[in-house]
């Protein structure tokens, strides 16, 4: 098994407005903004995809480690919400352009003792790649090419 993997996505904005088409392997995503933020609401917005990435990663990592540790998990519900102050992305000084906070709620249905599930969830929170990326200062390298 290879221990390192480079993930790659590509985005295209070929029309006026905010709608963006994204390719991830053979999967297609549509990203847009809601109408109240000037979009056409043809897809979730980037923040919603970010939150979706977080809760889906937590869910996958929870299932992975529950299976590895022999812990029975019947159902998982994960929910995330975050506060964005739009003035930050508009360039208003002193206002963070990213999310002010993210709140995650995990519900796990299992016959296992509550303490065992709590330990599993703590392990998952510490080992989820998306949560770690959001928590840490991951380097972002920008390149610009004119097309």
C-alpha cells in the first residue's frame, strides 16, 4: 500500500456569475452561491462543500476505526455549521475572511458502552485529515498562469 497520495481537483468558471464546475477524478461537482449572495443556486457554495468535506471525513474515519477496533456502529449522523462574516471576503479590514467558527455535532448509534464510543470519537477527531487540515496551518502554494 502506498502511504502518500496526491489528490487533485480542477475547477472551471466559463460563464459570467459564480457557477463553477469542479472535476475530482471522474466525479463532477457544481459549485455556486445562493441567490441571496448573488449566485444562481445551481450547487452548494464552497463553504458548504468545506463543511461537507469535514463531516463526511469524520464519518468515514469513524467507520474505518470502528471496524479496525471491532466496535459496532450502526448509524452515524454528522452535522456541521459555521459562521461567515461576509464583510471579511469583501475586504473590510479587521474582519476574518474565513469562518469565524465551526461547530460539529456527531450522533452515533451503537450497542457499545458510551465510554468506548467517546474514546473512539476522540481518536477520530484527532486523526481526521480534513479536521487536521482546518485546525493546522497547512501551507498553500499559489501559482498563476495566464490562459
